[in-house]
C-alpha cells in the first residue's frame, strides 16, 4: 500500500492550525502540525514531507524568512527543500509580498479566509508537482538512448510490448496516430527488433519515405524508378526506392497522401511481389515488408473515394495506434529530461512553474511539439542569467516558454510575476489577477526603482511607469510593432511614449 502524502502545516493560531489539519485529514493526507518555525524545522529534519503549508505572519520567523532560511543557512537541506512545494497563507492581501514569495520559490500564496474547495485544489496541484518534479530529477542520471520511444506510462509500455511481439515475424503493419506522436520511431524500433531477430542487421535495409513531402507527379518515379527515355529528362535508368528496400523494410509515412493511380501499383507489390519501372515492358520481383503510417482517418478517405479499401486491408494486417501526448502526460517528465540532455550541456533542471505549465498544456503537436518547446527553452535559458545559487547550473524557467502555451481555456488561474533583474516579466499561476490588474503586478515589481527618484510629481511618476513598461515590453517582444500590439497601443502611440520620455532625460 502506498504511503499517504505527508503535509506539514505551520501556524501560530491554534484554531486555524486545527481546522486546516482536519480539512486535509479528511482528504486522506498524513498531517503534521507546528505552532512555530523552530518546531517545524525539527520536524523537517526528521520527516520527508511532500508539502509545507505555512502562515506568513508569525512571531519568531515569517513565512518569507522561513523560505530564506533554507536557502541561506541550511545548505544540507536545500536540495531536498527545493523539491518540496510551499504554500503560504496570510490574512493580508499584499501583491508585493506575494511577488516576493513567488520569487523565492513558494508554490502558491493564499489569503485567509480562503474557500475550502479552492484550497483543496491548490494542495492537490502542489502534491502533483512534488510527484512530477521528483520523478524528473530521478531521471536526470538515467541512461536515455537516442531515437527510442520514451515513456513509463501504461500506454507506452503497451506499445513497446506489442512492437516486441510482432517484430519477430510480420507481413505488413499500419501505424496510426496524430502528427508528432512518434510513428517513425515506432517503425524504426520494429526494424531494430526484426533485424536483431534475423541476425543480420547490416544486410537488412530500412528505407523511409515521407509521401507527403514528394509532389504527386514525382511519387511514382521515386518509388518504382524508370528506364532511359521513359519521359523527357529521363536520360539514364534510375532504380526506385522500392528496389533499394528489397530484402528489408519500406516505411511509407503519410500513406493517406498516396495518389490513387499509385495505390493500384502498390497493391500489386503487396499481392504479387512484382512491379514495373516507368517506361519498362518487363516486370521485376521484389521481396519487401511494408510499414505504413498515417495521421489521417483512412476510413473517411475510403468513404470519400480517396483511398482504396483493398489496399487498406492489405496494409492493416497489424495496427499500432500511437497515443497522443495528452493521453499519457505522466511521460512528460521523462521526455523533458531526455530533451534537456539532447539540446543542452549547461542546463540540468527545470523550475517547478515551467514543469507545471508544460504538464497543463494539451500539445496539439504531441511529442514533437514538446521537443521543439524544450529546444527553444534551452536556447533562451542559455542566453539568460545563471541562478544566484552556488555552483548551480542553468535552469529552464517559465520565462523561457512561449506565450501561446499559457492561453489554455481550461486554466482558471493566471498571473504575472515581476522579475527585477533586467526588468523582465515572468508568468506564473499564483496571484489571481487578470486583465488590467496584470499591469498593477508589473508596476509593483518596478516601484522600488522608481521610488528611489525622490520628489517625483504624479505626472513624472506616470511617465516613469510608461517608460519601464514600454522599454521592457520591446525587449521581450524584440519588436516595437509586437510590443505595441501586446500593450494595446498603436505603433505611433508607442513611439510617442518613447520620444516623450527621451525628451525628459
């Protein structure tokens, strides 16, 4: 039986401590309580907690100072602590305190009294983070062989088991699934198993063809080859890709894009193992096994008269359906770890918010899209600041992720977190602010800098705020036009703001 998640609650108000403990015990968690930070630290030394929930305002040490303590004084527990999410509670709604808490690594910031259902959801998400983040860290030292299907989920294990079983001997295989789910990886794994079982890997060809990438008028000549004089420009005989695959495997990717006139000829190869080059009067024999793949519904294409049903039945002797990434999100940590290793030698971790954001996204482009996201994040991260922690390697932060993955209608929470270094703006999911309030959170992060300029009149203060937001948004978007759009301004208005502030210097 699995151990219950261990949660530590810290609050100097006994009534709140008890009520929160009862609420979470009813959810099946193993609850520990402490009325002060010193008692909590002793418990942390003894237990492996999955989550810490702490009040902000306490007599001995505040919740903010509690987080700072571990980062500065307890180096022996920092690595463990970094992987344990902290939720802070306070009776005072203070955006600036919330921003500071998030910058120090708090998972969320709740104002008392809070809604019980919302609180339970926040706790559940924090525990999910603990599970995901620790799984990712455990995978950092794992050996990952390039070009193989990655995953520990039941869905992926079933695929791997099926491939191992059918690869001993097979006729034809159809691999279906959305774009980016790894259909070619599955085909290559089948080839690997088949070659190994045949005992002659070097002598068995594997010829992949992306039919969607070849113009319709060239597909036939590419597949079957041609003889000299078959058409204008055919000055010499050419061997087709089918012949190159003789004795091995021909992988036809995007089979749904194969023109009807070529489908007839492919069917003859499957039935009789013979074909003709373009312009030839003689037939040639070929011994190949075919793996076909498609992201289209061949049944719909058959109904529309765009795909032959007899070819479909020949190809679909065995069907492997690759699951979309949104159906096995538990594999995302495995994939993140693999892609970080693939694309960077200077990055060894990813922040909790970046991990959660990637877990929340639904990936219409599936694993290929995740790969592109991590490659992009590595590029952005390697160009950014290194963490202030001693001997720390670079970490992928939420600011390295593209804007579009935050626009998920299923999310109920969204916010921004000011990052004072370089005046950048980081996105997060902690402060429950949207719309115009985003600008207030952005202003909160730069207020201290502006406040250093004493005796500012209100008009001058507003100009300073405009300047900060305009300049930093241009840096972020790397384009004045895109910055203007994101701020809801015309390009002319943005230029006016910039010129107005320049004149005041």
